[in-house]
């Protein structure tokens, strides 16, 4: 199996910086990545450093660009004379490759070490994902990218679910309405919906019972929406506790526009709602 070829482009600054680059390259090689850095060359390469750099960049599958303030300055050709040419030359080669590829780039990968900031990434590389290697534990993400091992893989596509068509919007007959929002993905339960309709037609009332989480609320909401046009009022009240029921009646007083809706005495509000229900 062909190994991923990687070249590391960086500037020779402090010895610690060079050591950090060398250590990164060593670890990548230990992990099966064919990584090359100039420190592996003894003396001077036969073709000279400029051509050696050019050949390394062209042959690499990925080029890790270790971004620092100095690297960015040299990349843009703004370094003072006599202070180093390496990154200046590599910056020109990298810029040309990206230009030739119509600004598409998956090859040149910005890398940050301690003290480096996103602003130190050459502007031509800022559209790429950068890897902050402030500590060794973050190298795994970079290693995954270089070796084609994504952390997340999309699951296979399932079958398309058949959904019933939604009812057309219409002007409902119900003047009073406070039912919770409908679940747009509700499906099935047609037998239960038909049973509710039959019970209401036969005896004027129906009850859904069962353990929590079985979908009773969703069925009741769906039925209310389907039959809203059949009623002058469709009212919803929670009755899990006495307090919930009292609060629900206060809400009904507002929905119905009763004069007592602003009363502080809950009993007065409740009695007004009960009287309205009895009259209607």
C-alpha cells in the first residue's frame, strides 16, 4: 500500500522551533506517514536547496506549513534582505500551485505551534482547515486527515419514509382554540383516530388511556386539528395536577375573553369558565 507523502515547510528560527518540527516529523514517520523535512538531509542536496524544496513540494501528497509571524512575512516576500530565503521561495512555489489549481487547495495544510496565532497563517491558506498542535494530544486530528481516517463517517442511507399528505390550510369554524402545535411528522394511528370519532359521535365523549410515552397527547392533538372545523370551540387544558388544572382554566378565561380573566381569585375565574362551558 502506498504511504502518504508529507513535506514540512517551516522557517529556521529558534532551535526549539526546529526541534519541534523534527519531533513532529519523527512521530508521523513512526505512524507510517512518509514525512520529509530538511533536517533529514546530510549536508547539501545534490540538486541544491531550491530545487530540492521544489521537488519535495511537487512530490508530496500534503505539505504541512508551520505558520509563524516570520514564516508569513517571508511567504509574502517582505523579509529584510539577508534574513533567510527558504520560506520566501517555498511561499512562491505554494502560491503558484494554488493559482494553477484555480484557488482549490487540499494539499497545503496550515499548522500552528505554541505562541502562533491564526493571523500568522498566510492569507492564501486561510480558507483551509488549520491544525493547532499546542499539545501532542491534538496531533491525532491531523494524523486522521493525512491518513484518510475520518473521526465521523456518515451512516448508509435508509429508505424514504412514506408520509401522508398534510391537510390544506382552511378557515376553521372553531372560534376559540388553544390546542398545542401539531406534530408535522405524525403518522399512523388511523384506527385510534377513527375510534375517537366514533365514540364522540355516539356518546359525546372519549378517553385515551395508557402508560406515559405511548403518544396519547400526540393523538389528541392530531384529532383536534383534523376536526377543528367541526366545532365552535376546541379547548385544551392540562390536568396532571390541581395546580395545572387551575392554571389551564385561567388560560381558558383569556382564550374565551371572559371579563373575569383578570380576577385574582382563582375560584372566581374557574367558576366563570365552568359557567361558559355549561352555557355552550
